[in-house]
């Protein structure tokens, strides 16, 4: 999935479940409000971090493991 689309989807979900009430009137939160409310908002960055962590693991594991063989192989 495209990372920009993932971020857009995440903000839409947060808006649905996190409207703000001011003086008895409900409204949709802005992107800035969502960033301030949910400090760890960037799912795309979290996915990239986990991918890099897994890649580092695949590079370090034993040559006999299937994951290492697949990681080092070149598709024809």
C-alpha cells in the first residue's frame, strides 16, 4: 500500500472516532489537532522502521536458514 494513502486512511479513521465537542456542537478535528492528540500518528514511519529491523535480522542470520537463502537469492 502506498504510504501516503495509508496516512490519509489513518487520519480519516481518527476523525470518525475522535470528533471534538465545543459548546455543545460537534465538529471534525483538523490534521494539526490529530497530530497533537495522537503523538504516534505516523503509521508509515512505524512500518518502515519494522521493515528495516527485519531486514537487519535477515542479513545477520545463519546462511543455512531458509530466510537467508531467500534474502540472498535473485529471481530469474
